[in-house]
C-alpha cells in the first residue's frame, strides 16, 4: 500500500494540470474522440442531437471538432463510448473528406 501512495503522490503534480488543460469549456470548441468504433456519420449524429455545430475533422483519425454546450455534448457522447476534450477551432483539418 505504501508504494501505491508514493506513486499517487508523484503522479498528482502531472495529472492535475493535464486534466485541467483537457477539460472542455462550458461552451465553445471541443474535440469528440470515439473510444469505440464509430463512423463519422454516427459521430456527426451525436453532435447534431447535442445541438453542436460541426467545425471539421479533428487532427487525429476518428475525431471531430464541434462547438456547443459541454453538458449536452458530454451527455450524448458518453452514451456512445466517446470522450470530449478541450481544443481550438484551429485544430480542424477541414470539411473536405467527411465520409460515413
């Protein structure tokens, strides 16, 4: 048990800033990251049901950049095994290659 407490104490100074940086804003641009297989069409559907505006593809395959209210987006994406991270609209790769 003592080693676990030491590991936790060493991890906290790194983990807390990372969580703070990755926490999406209450309203604004966010990146949806699918943790389970999902098509872009499905992810776009989740965003639409959360009244989020689609800004473009994320910088990593399987991600989308959306703008909207965090609570609504989180509610919808968590149901489908996805997470939402903070991002900026400049993280988009564009809208030209959306596919299902």
